[in-house]
C-alpha cells in the first residue's frame, strides 16, 4: 500500500499550511507537546517503578495507579493532539523519515497495552499477579519511552 | 576576555567542536536531556500536584515527597550533565539568547521556591501531612513550581529554535 498520497494530503490541509506559514505556532505547539510528554513519562515511570517494586512502596500498586493514571491519560491526550498538529505541518518530512514509523509503532503498542490492561490496573493488587505486573511495567516503560526517543530521533535522522 | 569571548572559546574547544559536529553524540545528549526533564520535572509535577490538592490526595505529603526524591534528583543530575555538554557545544550561540538567560533566572527562582518551602511550611508538615487541602503556603509553592517549570520548558524549547 502506497501511503504517499495520504501523507501528501495531510501536508496540504489548511491547518498544515497555517502552522507552516507562522514562525511561532510550531514552537508553541511543541512546547505543549513537551508539557504533555513530561507529565506522561513522569507518571508512567512512577507507576511502573511501583509495579516493579522499586519505588513508592509505602503505597499499594492500586493506590499509585488509580491516582496517577488520570494524569497519564490526560497528558497522553495533550501530547497526541499537539503531536497531530506538528505532524500535519510536516507530514511529507515524516513520510520519508526512518524514525517516524518506529514512533508510530511504539505509540500503537502503548495504546493497545493501555486498552488491554486499563480495567485490571484499577484494581491491580487483586487482579494482577506480581509476575504479570512486572511484565506490564517493563512493556509500558519500553513502549512509552520508545515513543519519546523515536520522536526525538525524527529531528536527527 | 569578555563573557562572550569566553563562551566562544568554550564552543571552539575540541570537546565542544566534537559534540557539535558528531553524528550521534549531539542527538544522544539532547535525547538524554529530554529524558532527564521527564524524570525530574515529571516527578516534581506529581509533588506539586499533591501540594495543590490535584493528585495523590489520599497519600501523606511526606510519602509522596520522600519516595519521589531519588527520581527527581537522578533525573535532575542527568538533565544537568547533559545540559553542560549541550552548552559546551554551543556556548557562543546560547550566551546572547534572551530565552536562555530567562530560563536560568527561573531555575534560580525555582531553587529559592524549594528552599523556602522546605525551610518554612514543610517544617510543620506533621500537622497537615494527611490533609487533602494543604496550607496556603504549601499550595502556593506547588503552583509556583508548576508555572515556573512550564516557563523553563518554554524557554528551553524557544532557545533551540533561536527565537531570541
């Protein structure tokens, strides 16, 4: 399947053109992309370290996850919405970029993992055994940090 | 030598030049700078959100602060070291930048904010440790932390684009 026409279309929407024609919209959107990334990775890391038994051990996994997950989800939404805007403004650059598909696969994996585990994470201590918890934690860290690393690489490859 | 000439000299040093011109070192150092940001400011945000009563309200303030501190400090060390290497490679470009200077003013203000918090209201934390709504001064420290870190991130990103 040739995705070039699709990316070409993304590259020419009115939003894409407006962002490209402005000096400031792209950097401002990217600042908000970073706000989201900071909060997302910060909260994901704390939840994962708790699931691995490496941090926040005075609280149960459920206590940590139920209170931080809404912030992770909110931060992820902010990062994705701003990310779509950034993408639209340089869709053709992304089309030829080696890091971009990596980022999308990590993102896809992260979202699928979230959808598969979200209901159990709300009662993690009773609904997940420790081994499963550790596997989920490691996968979650790899996928979400992978999105960030591959995303940063887009600017350099 | 003027400060600018010193910065030019730092940038032109062999280490500065090697970082700037390498294919991999600069992107890796910059990637680590962003990861350090996420780890340190991400955990600081959790503490600040606890102080303003937005998350972890059921947990004691000391539990949140004490258990996240190693992550905050580790992430900050990563951000600080990678930041020095980035400065080394572009000192003469960064020194005149207004956004770069404002960033450091706000980092200093954040240091003062944290010091004031720890030396005043946090001394009596035993009295409000489990309160969902913390005292005014603690909430203020939390809000200042969130807003000023946002300014630091903004200025850091602005500097990279050379937007003054």
